[in-house]
């Protein structure tokens, strides 16, 4: 019997014991449930009927008093209404007779109530003809019959209550027996399962300890290993292979030990001499080599990390995922410049490292592992931060004087036009347009600075793709008609909503649509689409305009990049850069697919509401 069969057999017996305990518990619970249901079905309904009959009877007695006091119509109406209710509950009590003696009580209630009704109608006639005799007749005939019906109802209630108490006591006894029997069965199953577990652990651990001891001896250079394991299962096979390995290692050690050691020393020297951090992992992402710079970066020692999984050292899920893909596929992963960033925080300082991932292969193409290179770019990040701060400060300082200039020029255009020559008016108009462009550039720079620094406020809400697209298209309907361009949308009504800031995403859509209008000739088409792909909604703005060359596509989302197609379309070159940052703030991505003279499709993604963990 192999190890798998032994293990499955042991666990199968344990599972069978659990199933037995489970079935026994369900059986007892079913018995308890049946007992409780019988109590409710047989007794509680009759008790409820008796209580309601007494209530209706009491209200009928009150109606009789109203009748004798001269409120004939009110009393008669109340009496008849409660008569109907009494008879309804009497019928329910008759349908729920389950106890010995209950039928006689219900029959007595029915007979006494009929006499009570007969006496009431006589009392009603007497109250009409001779009201002075009505009180006497009430005390002599009606009230005694009322008490008979009431006493019978009380007897019905007490009979069912006593029966329910007795049934409840029997149910409690049954519950106690069920608990004790379940405890006994469960304890027996637990002891048997524990015995099986102890046997299985001994069977597995004993030979494994012997093999671990043998492996330690091999690691220390003692290759004369003999294992006293005689089983034919996987453990026995492993022991045999371990002995075979020790023999081969002994042979190999005698042959090329010097050459191997020299090659390893040379490789270690090369790794140590590189100033960037280097971590070498095998295909299982276990660290096999690390240079001093990487040790300094990660604040570890070589003894700690050799043989350890990469994630346990770097604590970066995204980096480990890239390395895992490289180890699985054998190719160099395509990393975004901003995504390929590893940060190390120590105290109040943060160091930034750009990482590169390279698979290591043999001459035959077999994958040996992956090399992770960590390049220190902390100073570059600091320069980038200073640049962004400078741009933000300069833009903020320029906003006020530009506003004053715009107001002054507009005032001159409005009030001094009659006094100016045509050339002076043209110059003022050109100055006004230049100031407007400068103000737009300053605003774009401020927005981009806020997004990059994480200071832009996001007001996330659950919105539909149809709402966002229609809101953006509304702004361009008239312009599209003037340019003779067909503007349409393609959105499925059943798309799930997204989690987004509506104003920011509408801004992204309007920027993409405006760009499409700039670069689409009259008679062209622009279509805005949305579709669900996995946990994301893909938004796309598609046109059949002039398109974008492949050389420009790779940098179209960079700052201050404009496509030169000999058109005077204006713009600051910041729109698409802002779009990219806004989409990234929503945990999405944006890209372009384009062919010159065919058209362009700008696509970005947003997470479906509730489907993906979002960072705000």
C-alpha cells in the first residue's frame, strides 16, 4: 500500500466518524424539532382559541350592558361582531381536538353558547318592550349562561396548558438524553480519530526524521549514508533516492570539486562587485544569492534570506508577481516605469528603487531562475518632487497676475475699442487669446500637480457608465453637428455600475472626445463605448480620424507631448497626462490603439462597484 492510500484511508476513517456524529446529531435534533412542533400544533392553537373566545365573550357581555343602558344599536352591532369572532375561534378549537376530554369541553362550549345567544335575543326583545324587567332577566338567565361558557373556555385552556407543560417536560428529558448520547458518540469518535492521527504521524515522522538526519550529514560532507527504511511506499522510495543521491554526490565531489568551487567564487565575486542590489531566486522564488548592496537595501543578512521565499524578504506583492511570471514564462516582463518601483522606509526617510527582472537560462533554454536588479533612484525622485513643487508654486503665483491681465485686456476691448486703430484692436485680441491659453495651461499644471502629489480630492460615488457617457456627449452635440461629424454611443443597459468620481471621469471623457473632434475630418465618426471585462468596465472613445504614429503612441500620455500633423489645434499637451493620472487615481489604466489614416481608440478602465478593492 502506498503512502497516498494509507493517508486517504486514515483520513477516510476519521471523516466517516465525523459523518456518524453528524448523522446522530441531526437525528436527535429532528426528534427535538418534532416534539416542539407537536406541542405547538396540538396545544398552543387550542389555548389561543380559548383565550380569543373568552375575549369575544367578554366584549359581548359589555355589549349587553350597552343595550340595557339604552344604546341599542351600538350594543347590538358590537354583540354581533364579537359573535362572529367567537364562532370563528370555536371552529378552530373544534378542528384542533387532539387531547382526551377536549371534544366534550368544546361540545359543552358550543351548547352553552347557543343557549347564551337564545337568552340574549329574549333580553333584547324585553329591553324594547319593557326595559324595567331587563336587568332582572339578565341576572337570572343571561349572566349564568355567560359564566358557563366562560368557565368551559377556561377549562379548555387549562387542559391544553397542562398537556403542553407535560409535553415540554418530556421534550426536555429527550434533549438531555440527546446531549449525553451525542457527547458519548462524539467522544468515542474523537478518541478513535486521535489514535489514527497519532499512528499516522508516527508512521510519517519516524522515517522522515531519519532522512532529515541523513540530509544533515550529507550537507556536512558525509556522503556515507545508510537508511533503515524498508517500506515500498513513497517514503521508502524517497529514502532509496536519498541514498542514491549521496552516492552520486560522493562521486561528483571526487571529480570536479575544485573547478565548481572556483566557478562559484568567481560568480559570487561578480555579484558582490556590482553597485546595484542583486537578488537571485530559483524558479520557486526561493533566494539563492544576494549581494551586499541588496543586503543593505533590504536590511537583512545573507544567512537570514538564503532559501527564503522572495515575498518574505521584500514584502511587495506586485514585485513578487512580476518575478513569478518571469519564472513561469521565461520572458522579461513589460514593466511600466511608474509601476516598477520598490520603496524602503526606515524611520522618516524613504528610499526609492527601480527594479528590473531578467530570467536566467541555460544554453539549452532551460530556466534556472530569475535575477532581480534594484537601482537606487532616490535622488531622481527627489529632483522630480522638487520639479513638481516648483511647477505648482510657479503656476499658483502666475494665476493672479494672469487673471488681472485678462480682466484688463477685456476691459480695454469693451471700453476703448472706438479709440483704437484696427491693428491695435487685433493686437489686443491676440493678447487676450494668449492670456486665455496661459490661464488654461496654468490650471492644467495645477491640476496635474495636485493629482501627482495626491492632494486632489476625490468624491467617489456609485454611477453608471450610461450616465457618465451621456453627460460627456451632451457637451459636444452641437460642435459635432457644426463639424459634420457623427457622434454616437454604444452602452449596454445591463452594465454594472462603477465606483468613481463622476466629475473627474466626465472630464476624462470630454478631453478624449474633444481630441477626437480635433483630429477627425468632416464626415467622420466618433463613437463612445462601454463594456464589462472581468471586474472592470472598459470605456473607449473611437474615431476614424488621422490616427497617431507608432512613435508617438508610446509617449502620448507624457506631459507636454503634442502630435505634430501640421494642424493648428492648440492645447497645452497636458490633457492626456492629466487623464492618465485621474484614471490611475481610480485604480484603472488607460491606453491607445491607433493606425495612421485609419483612426484611434483611447480606452480606459474603471473598477466595478464592489468588485475590486479600491485605493482612494
